């Protein structure tokens, strides 16, 4: 790491644009998180709805996602420059469903019931099992 002359330091420039930050909103079901984000970001956001949460919200862009494969399909599209230009915000609604879909995809791939049963022998040694 390079050392700096303390007399030559400049104040940090911090963005005040909320779109420059990642954050998570948590509240009880039915609290209004999705409508709040729709109002906050408007059509700059794409909603990846993992629990049928955008059904009654007008004027937003969003897709319903019912599997890990569907999620992977849309995430791949989000890597395209023209898609990234159109949507400056990605909302994943909700994270607990994301966790469930990822775990289900892995357990199905390995033909197991529990995620811990999917470890290979080398992975088991690495994590100390």
C-alpha cells in the first residue's frame, strides 16, 4: 500500500444518488416494501419477483420468477449493456425465496434432500467434516 502525505489529502467524494448503493429493506409481509421501491425508483428499476409480489403494482417493469433456471435466464440478460443501461436498479423480491430457489437447484442437481449432503469428499475435508 502506498503511503500518502497527510497535507495533500483531499476530502472523499461520496455519491448522494441512492442508485449508487446496494441495500436491503426488511419488514413484515404486507408492509409495503415493494410499492415503496416502485415509487422510489419508478421505471428505472426492474423487479425480479420471486413471490408474485408485483401483481397489483401498475407502471413498473418486472418479471415473475418461479425457479432458479428462470432467475439465471434473467440475470444473464442483465449482463447485456443495453439492458444495464435501461435499468439502473435491480430489485430482488424476496431474498428468502432466492435462498430457497438456489438451495433447491443444488439439491436437485445432486439428487439429495439437504444442501449439506451435496458436499464432495474434497469439500468435506476443506470444511472440516
